[in-house]
C-alpha cells in the first residue's frame, strides 16, 4: 500500500494518482509543463482566479519521479527553476552618472511590472549584472518589477522580485505558530522578497525603504489579481556579511532570527550552516499571524 500523497497540502487519492499515471502514459509527447497543466485541468487543481497550478504541479510530478512513483518524458531544453540564465548587455544596463540626494529629488517612484519580453530582458540584465546572487529562474509563483524615478527625468533605479516562500523556515514557522498541516494549507499566503536591487550608482537617501513600502502595497493587489490568493505576509533573507538590513527595519519589517543556511531546496541537510542569513518579515494585514494559523 502506497504512502499518502499530498499536493500543496491536499491529499491525493489513489484514483487521482491513477489518473496522473494514465495522463503521463498516454501523452508522453507533451512537455512536462503541458503534462502538468493537463493533470491540473483533469483534477480541478486551479487557483482562485481560475488558472491552473501548472508550475507547482510540474515540480511535484518531478518529485514523484525522483521517488520512483512514475516516469516523466525527458526534459526539453529550457531554463528550469533555479537555473542561472544568460545575461544580456545593452546600453540600458550600462552604469549611469552617480545619482545622489533624497527620495524627494527623484519622486514619484514608480514600480513597473515585468510583463513583456522587453521588460524581462531589462530585468534580467540589471539583476544579472549588478545583484550579487545574479539572475536565476524563480521557483513557483512570482512577480517582478523595474523601479523608476521620475525626476529630473525618468530613469531606472533598480529592481525587486517576489516569489513563492520557502517550504520551511524555522524562525518564521515558530513566530506564526504553525504545525505542519496548517503550514501546508496556508504557505501560499506567504511571499518571499527574493531579489532587491538598487543600482550601484544610485545613492539616494530613503530610497530603499520607500521602495519596500510601495512594493508591499502593490504586492497585495497584484499577487491576488494574478494568482487569486491574498498574501498575508512577506519574508526575506538578508546576508549580514554584506548588508545591515536597515532599510527593512525602517519599513516596519520584523527581525525574527537567523536561518540554518541550508537554502530552500536542501531537503537532505547537506548544506546545514553554509550561509546563515537574518530573517525579516512584514505582515500585510492586521492579525496576519492569526489568519495564517486558521484552517
């Protein structure tokens, strides 16, 4: 008898697993993402906005394959989540003249969603060239923004990215008061600030905290519109060997403690303590902790 399976916290029945295996067998010519979308359609795995949970399903199917429960078609050439990507170089990403002053001198600050191919290339270039972690394909759901100042002329100031939260985070889970079952149910309401970049030639006072405040407000609307889920909490990890985290504190984020340094995909504890970071969180609504503990 096979152990019980769960997809995003919901139990998967034996008949549903049989359907999944049948889809994989009958439609082996599809890509893994197309298979995942087909499975979601058949089993009714939709977000609140009606879109299928294809990305999460594909990652879950690959986990089943690793456990020997099914055999997926060979991966097609592409960029799997977590992979490094090529970094374009253009005039847009070349260093500009040093920009100083206060945030009032560049206001209003505008967050432009990264939607079309042109914006994606610009985002990838800036993060790939100037963020110390580089650009990687984000895991699961995500939203990205290019940040512009309006004065003395429109100019790019940086980038910010939000993506699916880490599966486990001891300090976060303890602060919320989660048991495993409740975390599985409500983890989708936690969003990670996984990239934050102010370009190195931009030295504007209070800009970082202003961006964090604006993006928190924007995220509540945009995440719900895109994924049909109301985010209740943002989390981020700060490498204290590089940054003090002062802009998060100035934007009403709470410091919860230090991580083990394993990384989000290190489920076998091979990198325990490798790069500890400080964990900060920001509730997006009143009583966020209580709501995250609710069934």
